């Protein structure tokens, strides 16, 4: 065994440099987008509009070192001549200057603003350090739900209604927690019934469950909404729990069935002989044994419901019951360019799913295997 | 528990009967009282109490139902317990499924044959629209792109990372990073990527893609408005989101391959490429198919990314988004239903495959 381990390890090492290089590159590409908005969410609004998030790190950039006013008699529609400090003579029309010229000594000369400004600005490339005026203001603005003011692209103060993301946060939790627990409870009873109880119609009903696994949500939305409006469930939490329960059930039953049907038959049979009822076997044996499968599906369903947009949009609609994804989508729609609010909002919306995900991911991996590898 | 009760009307029977009625009434009472209380809290804008109550009430009603119903059924005669109890277990799930998914298939089918208000029969007119309209043809082309490119690259990258990470000391770090997008909503991902594809056109670009292009001397573009190629850029987002899912499942499948098998092949002088194609791929074939079909279905149903990034404009529309537009923007129930049915027809092969695979397992 030790011998084997060793040879495998050496095999591992030979390619480890290239392997790690490729993995680091892929990981970098995957993580940069998230990293970018994380940094952006802490920047001053005015800076976000005028420079990329990567400029918070030390870098070389053009810094203004002086300006030159063109004489009033120079024809702006013709050639504009300019003699730089090192004696170089450059001439060109307005659009030439607008693009900027780099002199031999490494300075950049560029026309500033519109033609009538009659100003050339001179820049030099200098190192700038870390951006130090990072702020929590964006997060405060996104969560408050009150009127907010911030500096726009041109440095002017803007006032606007903030998004009430903290309210949506509570709504999302109200939607997600029952919409995770209820379908799992219903599914685990059903999975036990399908796996261990004999009754007429068992096979047909379970075939239906498997067939429904792939039925797209879109099919169900129109009829379900019709029913909801008939019994006044539109816009209510009860309605959205019911919808998520219905749409999540096939996968829940299928995964839990796979798991429960693999529990050794002798365990259950000896319990039956001892006179235990189905319900007590279910609560005392099946439930404790199924914890990994339940946990793994719970994460799956939790992430799915938390991140859902379509069902929330059509069942809850807008208003006071709107969930995080809706608020965020509205921000994209109405405040398309307000990156300081959008990035902070996007990051807040990720906190809960990421926490759930990383704290329970070992179950996730194990539980997903139960459903997929066996096929 | 005394299972040899006689069928005579002994006093204990009557007490039992009343207990059963009481339990049933209790369940119904708690349910309806809960609805009242929630409505009360909601109309008075007591957000947090209402949320807490909703969670406790919603969950406890379900638990109470199963406990109560089972208690009642287990007090019937053993014969009737055995007959009825299975339906207590599977009944609620089956009823909800039939209401939420099975019946809607037929109801949608019916409304797809009716006009915009779902009143008059119009025959196959909606389908004629779905398959011949110029816009719809673009929609189908786009979904085909999503299906092929999105699925292929997600699975390919997932497999590549799973295989490579298996050989690295820092496996956990890489995997955690690749996972992370999975926890992000499509809307959140939309914000993230909008920021990358952003275009200002005023000299300074704050979008990463334009900054990269400019640092190589190129011109900035409004990427999401370039027909056809903007589809590819949207598909990149899906690949970013789904690769983690593929990697998780394929990685666990690869870990299930017995080490002896790989070792034996290496001793026989098989190259790593041979091992990959002749051993790893055949062994994980089942998982590979499972992952591919799941991602394929995801890409067929794509909605949120397109909706939040372009709203389906600039030639990026997809089936699910067109469904949404027809139903909720143009209020054309007939066309929306026809589009949903088309989506269903596209997944029927997967459904048949699933059923066939399930029957082969002979669980019943």
C-alpha cells in the first residue's frame, strides 16, 4: 500500500506544475468578476463612474501637470500648432488633439472638453498608490429605503429614492425557509411511501414523478396563476410557498426516494416484527437515517428558491412583498448605470446563499452523488 | 398499542372517534386561523412578526397534518390502516404535483389552441406563429446556441477542472472558487457581468472587457448590442454559473474510481491520455450523461440572464423569455402557451430517456 501510494504521488508530482498553472488561470477567470464587484461596492460613487475598479490598486496613470490656453485668434477649425517644453513642434486639427499626442519626453497633450474651451492639458504618467477613500456608504444607501444622495458622474449631488433591500431580505427569508422545509417534509413522506409501502397505483404515480422531473416551469405558470387569482392567492406568501412546493417536489421525491430505497431491508423488517407502526418507523428510523440526503436537498432547494426570479415575479408581483432578486432586477432596470448601488446590492444578495453553501457543501457533494451517480 | 380491539361500540371506541374529530378540527382550525392572522399582520405592515409567524405556522401545519392523519389512520382496523396509510404518505405530494405540473400540461395545451384571451378556438394558429415568425426563428437559433455551446463548455470545463484538481494539493481551494458562482442568483450574475461588458464611450472605460481590449490597443465596443456575438457573451455567463455544478458531480464520480484500476493501467505503461479516455470516461459515463442532460435542460429554460442583461433585445431573445414577453407584456395567453408547449416538446426526449433509465434499474 505504501509503495503504491508513493508511486502514485510521484506520478502526481510530474505534472503538478502545469496542472496548478492551468487551475490557477481558470480559477482567476472565475473569481475576477466577483472580486471586481466586491471592490466596486466599497468605492465612492463618483470614482466608480470615472475609473475601473482595478484602479484601486497602485498603477501608473496620466496625471495633469499643466494646461495651455489657445490664443483667441487661432482658428479652431484649421490646424492647431503647439510647441512642447522640449521644443518639439506638433500640429493637427481638433480631432487630432482630442485623441491626444504623446511627446518624445513621454508627456501627453490633449484637448480638454469641447472646442470652445480652447484648452490643451498636459499630462505625465505617474504612479498612484492604493485608493484609500473606500466607504460603506453604498451599503447604507442600498439598505435604508430612504431618500439618498450621492455624487454622480460629474461630481454633482443627486437625490433619489433608495432601494429597501433590507425589507426584501426579510421577504426572501420568509419565502425561502418554508419553501424549503415544506416540500422536503412532503417529499420525504412520499418517498417513504413509494419506497416501502405497497398500494395500488404506486408504479403509475411514481412514473409520473420521474416524468415531471424535466417539465419546464413555464408550462405550469399560466394555469397556476389562473387558480391563484380565483382563490386570491396572488401576491401572498402562501401562494409562492405552494408554487415552489409544487415545482420542487419531483426532484425532492426522486432524490429522497433514491436514498431511502437503499436503506437495508432487514432494519425495517425487524422493526415491523416488533410491532412498530409505519409512522413510528418513519419518525424513529427513516428520518434520522436520511439526514444527509435531506440536508443535501435542502441546500439545493434553498439556493434555488433564494435565487429564483421568475416564480417570485409572477406570483408575488411587486410591492411590499418583493424578494431580493426582484429588488435587484428593478435596480438594474431603473438605475441601469448606478453601479455603486447595484454592486452593493448584488453582494448583499449573495451573502445568505454563500453562507449556506459553504457551511453545508460537504452534504451537497455527498447528496448530489446519491441522485446522479447511480443511474 | 392494543391491536386486538373488537368492533363493538365500546365506550373507548366513541372516545376514540371524538378524538379523531377533534384532531381533524384542530388541523383545520390552525390552518384557517393562521391565514387570518397573517392577513391581519400583513394589512398592519408588521413585517417581521408576520414573517416569523408565517414560517412557524407554514411549517407546523404541514407537520401537524402528517402526525394527526397518521394517528387517526393507525387507530383503524389493521386491514384498513394498511389500505389507507400509503395514501396519507404519498397523497399530499401526488395531489400537489397533479395540480402544479400534470394538469397544467393539459391546460396549457388547451389554451395554446385558443386566442390571446384564452376564449375562442384558433386551431394551430399560435403554433404557426411560433414556427414561422422571423423573431421566433431567431429565438430558436439562440436557444440552439445556448443548448450546444452552453452545455458543451460547462461540461467540458467541469470535467477538465475535476480531473486536474484531483491531481493537485490545493484541490479544495480551486473547487471552492469554481463553486462560488453556483450560489449566486442569475440576477446577481447579471449585475456582475453587466459591469464587465459595460460601455461608456467617453474615453475612460469602467467595464473590464473594454479595458482589456483597449490595453491591447483595440477600440471599446457596446458588446451587448453586437448582434449574434452578444449571444455568445451571454452564454459565457451561463458557463460561469454552471461549470461548478458539473465539476462537483463529475469530481465525486472520478473519486469513486478504484485506485487499483488506475494503478494497474499505469504499471502496464498506459499514458495519462489513454487512461483518461479508456478508463476514466467509461467509468463516469453515467454521471457525465446525468450532468449533460441537467445542464441541457437548464440552457433550454434560460430566462433570468437574458431578461436582466438585454431583456431579449439586440437579437438575444430565447424561448423562455419570449414566453414571458407574450404572457406578461403582450398578455397573449394563446401564444405564450404554444411557446411553453414547444419548450415541453424539446425536453420530451430527455423525459423518455429518464423513464427508460429508471425502468432499467428495476427498483419496483
